[in-house]
C-alpha cells in the first residue's frame, strides 16, 4: 500500500471539499444582500445581519481549511521521505484526534445547538431572534453536511494508515 499516495489523495479530496464552505458562505452573503435590497417585512430585514455573519464565518472556515490542507500536501512528501514510520504514526495520531473532534463537535455539540435553537424558536417571536435562530440552524446544517462527508474520508484514510502501520511492522 502506498500510504503517501493515500495521504495525498485524502488531502486533495479535502481541497475539493473545503471550498464548499466558502461557496455556502457566499450563498449566505448573497441572501443577506437580497434581504437588504428587497426585504420589506421586519422578519426579512432581521435576516440581514445573521446571514451576513454566517456567510462570513463560512467563507473564513472554507479559506482556512483550504490553505491548511494545501500546505499539508507538500509537508506529506517531506515528512514521509524523512521517516516513513514517524510519518505514519503522526498521521494516525492526527487522524484519530480529528475523528474524536468530529464525534464531539460535529455529531454531538452541533446537533445539541440545533435543538436549542429550534426550542428557542418555539418560545420567542421577535424577528431578530427568529432570524438568528433559523440562520444558525441553516449554517450548522451546512457544516454538518460538509463535515459528515469529511468524517467519512478521514475515517477511511485512518484505516489506510492503520493498515500501513501493520505492513511496516510485519
């Protein structure tokens, strides 16, 4: 198994996936502009700031993840050539920490936050609160969708790493 190729393929897949955060952010920003330009009701006007903030956050997340993973591709080559065993061990450690993070944040905390926002919607009527809660739910749903796919990729990559470690030890 060529673990360097698997690592590079994983990072390249992340480079394709992470711009979707920025794309979703641009959609949120466009919605904010739309609410600002054509929003007539109090609720429509209330969406301007929350959708703008959500859009900016998603663009920042997408750009940050893109550049981190772009740099990682070059680092893989160097680290692998320096010490193959240390590279595999460090990648296993990083992948397992990331999987744990996904479990705690994406699949536990985010659903709880979504549930709290949905509960708040049941009890509040001011347009600002409603717009903020609905925008938060939408933004977190986008994050869960994209990160759910990223979780599947890193879990598969982790399996490749574990297999590579076993092959080295044999």
